[in-house]
C-alpha cells in the first residue's frame, strides 16, 4: 500500500535538562510520524516526557532545557534547523499548540480578542470586519456564549474551562497544519470535553490537520485517535493503531495502563488495579529496561540490556525483550 509522506515526521528527538543533580533526559531518542488528517495519541503517566515532547516540537523548550538531537520534519522541512525568526513564522500558522496550563498562555493585560485577531491577521491575512466576524465564529465554535460581547473581556473574567476554550479558538484561528493539544480537556467537565474534542475533529476534517493529542485518558484516546504511542520514562515503548493497541497490547506497561481503566466489566467498588511502583527518576535510570522494577514479567535479561522498539505485529512496535514469548 502506498501511503503519502507523513506531514509530521519526528526522528530521534532528544531533549535534556541540565539540573543541579545532573543531566536529565526528559525525551530520549523518540521517533514517530503523523499523516495529514490523522490523530496520534501520546499517553503515559505523569512525568514521562509528554509535555516536553510538545514543547520540543514547537521549539519552546526553555533553558536549562535543550533539544540535543533529532529532526522534526514538517512537510520535509526540519524545524530544528530554522532560524529563530523563521520558526516564529511557523508557530501559529504551520504548527500550533494548546498548552496544559491555559492561564500561562493568555496575556492577562489584553482582551481575548487581541491574540485571536493577531493570529487571523498574520496567518490568514484577515483584517477589520472580516477578522472580527471570524473571531466571533471561532468563539461560537468553541461554545463560548455571547461571543461578540465576550471578545472584549480579559482572561481573568473567564473561568478556567472558558479560558481553555478561548485558547483553543485562538490556536485554531491560525489553521495550523500540525496541532499539538496537551491534555486539552483535563480541567474541563465532561460535556465541555466532548465539545472541545468534537471541535478538534471538525477542524481536522476541514483543514486536514495532523493532531498530536497528549492525554492520560485512555477513553479519550479510544474515541479520538487513529494511532497511539505509549511513553514511559522519556521513551516510546509501544506504538500501534488504536484498535490494535486496545485489543492486543504487547508491552507490560501498556497492559498495566489498560488494566487500570475502569471498563464496563469492572464490578462497582472493586478497586482499580493501578500499576504498582512509580516512574524511575530520569536522573538515575536502571541499566536495563526502564520498566524493570514494576514489571510483572521481568526476566534476568531485562536487567542487562535496554530493549529497543521492535516489530510486535503488523504496523505495531513494542520495546520489550519478551514480545516474542509473551502470550497475546
Ligand atoms: N524546566 C525543567 N527543569 C528540569 N526538569 C524538567 C523541566 N521541565 C520538565 N522537566 C522534567 O522532564 C520530565 C518530563 O516532564 P513532562 O514532559 O512535563 O512530563 P509529562 O507531560 O509526561 O507529565 C519530568 O521528569 C520533569 O521533571
Ligand atoms: Mg504534561
């Protein structure tokens, strides 16, 4: 089957932080790609490097953090090789990000229409009445009531959920080809969550956006993603189309994540089976597999060498020494 070249191709991306205790590799040699119009879910527990991955793609990692190697190809252009000025013009129009913390990315000094109108002007050439009408349409799409009046309000006049929706509207205003959404709905109630995710899907259908959806909610993944990458301690440990991943997870970490999700068959009041233990410190990683200390299937070889991602079936990869021997 001949597939078109992926819109976004990430190869060997590595991002480190120089901390007082030493060099911390938050994103460790990860690779993935997303086709136009497709959604890749990036999942994993807190601290696994998901947000740093998003910031790295945007080239917004702040010191003491630094991207130390890799390529981020957008339509074949390596974003990591662009000048700062060139990268600024990519941000917003070609690649955009909805951040996990909405208050930190809306300037409290300006009414919310300002960033939206600015994006519409820079990236879509819309001005005056045309821009204003589009701004109103975007806020309406993001389920902001009384959108026209609301454009003149300041960020602090909105609730957290509304700020997040305004932020999403302002990112969508640029119609980015690649959109990174970092836990975009975590702070929102279930109804609004569904609206926002529907909005993202609609944008994708209209403009063919490639979406990287960062979330720890596997239900969100099941309903919104075509493919999934599971991240653990800075590495991608499993990657597969969404149905394959849910039907036959091959990495013990993925299996653990799936078992921790309440399903229709979970009896009420039965405690969820969370994965015991915690993510190892990225400053002191074990020599073998990073999941070793928590893995119910660990074998002696797992303490010796770190497993690389390997084929675990058609279009399916897992970084586990036992992929061949595990029962499916
Ligand atoms: N500014 C920073 N300085 C030092 N370490 C950082 C910084 N930002 C993130 N990290 C570390 O990078 C790792 C990955 O963080 P993050 O990407 O935010 O995880 P996730 O989004 O998966 O919860 C964590 O161990 C975190 O402590
Ligand atoms: Mg995060």
